[in-house]
C-alpha cells in the first residue's frame, strides 16, 4: 500500500522572449521608398471656360475668347517631409537598439524599437490625413478662384500641369 512517490519541482517552460526585430522596420522603409515616387494620393482638374452655343471659346464669365481656355490639373504625391519623418523613425528603430545594447541598455533599446513600430503607422496615417486635408481644402479653393499655379502643402509633393481645352 505504501507507494513510493517522488516529486520534482515543476518548472515553467523556457523560450525566447518576444522582441521586435529590425527586419520588419527595414521592410517598411524599403516599401516606403519603392512605392512613394509612384503613389498618387489624389488628383483634380478644372477648366476655366468652355464653348458657347455658337461654338466659340468662352471664359467662366461668358466672355468670348480668341484662344482655348486654360485647364489646370493637379496631382498630389507623397509629401517628402512625411517620407523623411517615416524613414527617420525606421532608421532610429534599426540603429539605436543594438547601440544601446552594446552599452548595457538593452531594455531601453527594446523600448526604442517598440516605439518605432508604433510610430510608423502614426507617421503614415497622420501624414496622409494632414496632407490630404490641407491639399484638398487649399488646392481646391485655389482652383475655384482660377489660380493658374496653385500652391500645395509646404514640403508637399504636387505636380501642376496647365494646358488648353480641346474640342
């Protein structure tokens, strides 16, 4: 009846500590650099006139013109300042943690990298919203007031193309 039972301390499973890696940030930086020159966020165009019933060119006030009325097309691209801020966050998130770990501040390095992972979407979303709202409001207002070369967001990327209407 007497069983001989041996007990051993139960130990928690050991494994790797979840730590953010630099390759994720590097991938975000590369994707941002590759996509940004080709990404058009929005575009708008307008013509400052048209054609009357007699097939004459007219301006927006109805005055007959000798030449075709002017058209303006605006394309908004990624703001270089927003891209620079994003890349700065990525570079700091890649470079600082190993440097801090070398000097005995590994935990601080992890905090920096976690912060970089959190700051990347904030940079993207905030940059997109600020840029789009500014451009949408200011550039559209300038086009409605027949400004031939509308000014975009400071440090923003806009391409303005002026031309003439065609029939």
